[in-house]
């Protein structure tokens, strides 16, 4: 694994976890689960993702994720969710991204509540 990647200099909007749960269901649940000991689908289970190292859960991650040096924080997740392939070139994640800062803040609030 590479060196720890510095956090981006961004402000993450305060999110609403209930709205974030709806966003997860509509945008993320097709490929991800979010449950303790959850099995991944096309993408990994995201329970407890905030605070974890990228590419470390029991899932077949790309080298790009494994070697990114990212420890998932609000700020890393905020920028990643806008355009995953730009933030981690070589990631397997095919999701185009969430352009709305408010939606990303809501989704991050939900992800934080699920740990």
C-alpha cells in the first residue's frame, strides 16, 4: 500500500442521513450492501467504510484502490463520489458520480451512521 493520501481541501455540507438512505437505495444498492458482515455484490459492502482504508475489505479491489493510500474520511468520500474514476484512476467502480454537493453530503451522513 502506498503512503497515506492527504485529505482534499473541501468543505463537506452537513448531511441528512434519512435523505442519504434514500440516495443509497436509489444510487448505490444495486451494487453495494451496507450491513455488518454484509456480502458484497458487484461492489463491496460499505458498512463501516468511513474510517477504513481503501481496498482493504474482503472484496476483489483494483490495484488502484488498494494502492490509493486513502483512509475514507468525509472529505475523501465527498470528492470521490463526485467522480470516482477521476479521484482513483483505475478503480473498477463504474458509477458516474453524484454531482450535487448536497446529495453527497446526505449520502456521507448515511454512510457514517452505518458503522
